[in-house]
């Protein structure tokens, strides 16, 4: 294993093709679960902002990032 293409690291476990295949399945499954969780969170944000219009999104945005109020 070479970290960032610069630093060689010792292998944490001996080379095992069967273990690698199982861990690849776990890795892909977790990546898909993370993507689905992100999509569900984004759907919730859009639901609150576009359907319920309850101001949840505006309360989550830091004050410095909000547009200045029009005082005119």
C-alpha cells in the first residue's frame, strides 16, 4: 500500500483474494447506502423548503452567508 503515491505502508493483513472480494462488496454496499442517505436528506431539505415553506433551510444557513436585507 502506497499512501498518496509517496509513502509505502506495511500491509495491515496478508493478501487474501477471498477477503478482498467480500470487503469489496461491503465497500460498495456502504457507498450506495451513503449515497441513498444523502439523497434522502436532500429530498427532506427540498420538501421543507419548497412544499412546507417552514423556514427550516433559512434557519440552517449561517447569518454571514445570507443575502443582506433590503432596507429601501
